[in-house]
């Protein structure tokens, strides 16, 4: 528990310490958008996220960065725990925003940074607001800002997946941007496995081949969701073990 308190305190200090950079980022936000401006604004959230994860004793290994296309993409990932967001921010290597729960918008300083990196806050209990949020996400993608979505809709708190919901995939199909499946594993051990007690872990992020608009256009939304779920699931340890068992049986 002492480790958890130290890490929470360290995270708060880092966030408060980002206020100077926040003022600078706000000024940059007013400038015409370029890739250089996006990276400069994103630099602080990236550094803070990386420092917080390292302070837990966690290591993060990312494979497949070279597969990410240029321009805006929709990253579709499984959702093991709260640290998934920090892993994406700190280690993806590209500026990215999120479709995030409305509760995060109540956090001081953090909500300002999330606004600057073009996150979208969604209230799943309010259908009208959800539609509005998705439409805003579509516009963000069209304007060149990549987003991450967790189509399970909630944390799995382990390696098994909840069913991918197809609704959030409208972000890509309406904006006509590539979809990049990402498998994340190990983040649930950092918090959820310890029932709120923070601990170190070994986290992996596997970036799969992108699915281009011309490839997903013929698919129904439910079929696309299933295809993405199978791709994400294929890089999880239990899926690999099942494949090995099937090969042995044959």
C-alpha cells in the first residue's frame, strides 16, 4: 500500500508540475495545426505517462510501430485496466487521443490536457450525448487526429475479452481512416489484480497490420467487430496456448 501512496503522490506532483507546459501548449493549440505542433503539445502527456508507469516498476515492450500508417487512424484495443491509457500515451510513439468516460472530464489539469490532445468524453447512459460525442470523434479523425477506442466498453481486468461492440467502429467507417488493431497485455496486473493496490508488471503492446477503408467497406459492422476482436485476441497468451493445443491434437 505504501508503494501505491508514493506513486499516487508522484503522479500528482508530475501533473501539477505540468502547469507551465500546459500554458505553453494552450498557445500552441491556437496556431495552425501541423504535425510538429501536435507532437509538441503531446510531449508532456507522453513524458508524464511514461514516468508514472516506470515508477511502478513496470516495463513496456511495443512491437509493430512500423505498421502504423501516416495520417489519422483509429486504434482499436482490448481494455484490461486503467493503465491502458497511460501505456498508449507513454509508449505508442504517436500523438493520440481517446474516447473517454465523462468522469475523467472532472479531473482538474488532466481534463485540460485531454482536451488539447483532442480526446472526446462520452456519457454512455445518455444516448443523445453519446451520438454527439461519436460525431465529434469522427470530425477529429477527419481533421487528422488519431483516436483510441476500447470497443469492449469496460475493463476486462484480465486476459479474456468481452465482446467487441460495433457502434464505436463508426468512428473509422464514417471518417474513412485506417483501423489499427492493438493487443495490450499485462496492465491489469498493475492495479486491478491487486484490487486497487499498485504493483509492477511486464506489459506488451502488439500493433497489428492496419485494416484500410477499402478492406473494411464490404464488411457489416458486426463482422468487422468480430474480425477485430479475433485479431486482438490472437496475440494474447491464452489464445496462443489454445492454438498450440489444437496443433498438438492434429
